[in-house]
C-alpha cells in the first residue's frame, strides 16, 4: 500500500517507475518509488552510481517523464500539464543546479545568472542587479563580467547555483552542487541553499556523494538499485 500523502509535501511521488530501452532490452532504473519531499527541509538523495538518483530528481521536477506513476509538486500534477504549461510551471517554481553547468558561453557570468528573471520578463538591468547580489553571497561578485571560459570549474558551478536561486523558486533541485568545490566553499554553498531555498513554503533536494556535508541534511534518502532503502536524519552505519 502506498503511504498517505504528507500534507506538508513539496513533492509527492507515487508508484514512480522508469524504464529505458537498451538495444533489445528494457532496463528498469526506478522500481515503484513512493515518497514525499517535505517543505521546510533540506533533503539529500544518496546512493552508488547507477542507483537511479539523477533519474529520480529529474522526474520529480518535470524534466524526465516517468514510465508509470504520478508526481505532484506543490499540489500540481505536473505530468498532466501541457508541454507549454509544464515549462512555465518549472520557470516559476523550480530552480535547477546540474552537474553540467549549462552556462551560455557567449554572455558573462552575471548575465548567465540573470537568465530566469529575464525569461520571466524582468528588466535586464534589474535582473542583473539581483544576479550580482546572489553572486556576492557566493563570493564571486568580482567574476560578474567574465565569460564562462574565463572562470574556473568551481566559479562556473557557483554561477550555475546563482542562476538557480536568483528567481527565489519554491523548489531547488541540485545534482552534486559541491562536487567541484573545496570543503569551505562547499559548506558555504550548502549554508546559502538552506538560507535561500528552505522555508515553510520551500524545499531543497540534493543529490550528493559529498560526506563532508551530510551533517547539514534534515533528511537523507538512500537509493539502491532503484529503490529507497533508507529514510532518516542520518546515514545508516553500513554506508
């Protein structure tokens, strides 16, 4: 029996299965996932490579369609929306931080960080001002006028984080946000994510292998072979 939906859920997933075709074979990556991601919490998703972590968060935020199951984000059944409405919903409600930073190479860092605001129709100067303010919190204000090719990997990652946070989304979804950062910078990023992305009406979900920041989580979900095997405040002792 599926668990009863949490009334405080930012994300509610029920019966999520995802299959991929590989030649003549069908590979099932997720096996009937049921869980809620609660507003007001910083939730980590951890597990070995290939366990289904990135697939799960991609389905949770409307990037990858499930083979079966239902996903509600703040009460909206996102896979019942039209393609156009789904794009608009993501723009207005979700911030993404990907492993591949996906910065636009021809514009500077502040312009990259301001993209969500401009897409929402904000004046470019105001959008840039807000982007630079977020970059300042990430200690990269002095990189605002540089192209992505002029930035280190860690600096590019922080620009991508600024872009995800600049429009104050209700849900922030991150795939390895501290992977390219040293310990001090990683904790600063996690502190900022908690400050900006976690509130009574907001949530943040993070895929990470970084045990340096496990202690900052409100909740840790462990995936193994496409199934949730642990759900708690701390990592199980055998991981």
